[in-house]
């Protein structure tokens, strides 16, 4: 495997990992719920917020951390 092929394989793996899970915000029962959604669309709640802005900020930070980690 050449260095360019290796770099391309690593980049593809990073992109695949980033697409598998994503943090999203949905309105639930009068509040804002932070969910982790996997690649096939299943989601589970992590925590609840009273303000949309705070929930969205948390989702943005977690998504960014996930991208940096990959």
C-alpha cells in the first residue's frame, strides 16, 4: 500500500466513523432533549435542557469533539 493509498484509507475510515453517530436536539415533552443518533437512525436520549440554545450548543460541541477525535 502506497503512502497516498494509506492516507486515503485513513480519511475514508475517519469519514465513516463521523457518519455513524451524530448528536441531535428534539423537542420532547415541553423541553429539549439531546439525543445520540446512530448511522441507521436509531436515537436515544442523553439529557434534557430547558432552553433550545443550550441543547443545540451541547450537540454542536459533542459533534465537534467527535469529529476531532476521529
